[in-house]
């Protein structure tokens, strides 16, 4: 496992992260490591857009119609 030192974050950010870590019942280091791991696991925007382009197209279904249908199902 690698180490990472983060310098130059504001005191307010540090305090907020520390409070969130405490509320989650973990150390600040563990809390921030989890945030970074989740972020690293997500695709970049260009990769995500490329994945969307690979999805099959449904030309017989209108996107606007699908949204209208979904709205009609809302309570």
C-alpha cells in the first residue's frame, strides 16, 4: 500500500473531513483513503462517455417519449 501526503488544504476542509471521519467511526486517514479509492474506481468522463457510445441504440424508442412516460408514472 502506498502513502500519500496532502498539503495545502484549507483548515475548514480539514475540519470537515475530520468531523465526517469521526461520524463514520473511522480515522481521518481511513476516511480520506476510502474517498480516494471510490474516486479512482470511477471511470473518467471521457471513458464513461465512450462506454455510453458502446451501448446498443434503441432507435424505435424516443428519448423524449421515455421521459414523458417516466414522468407520468411519478406520484
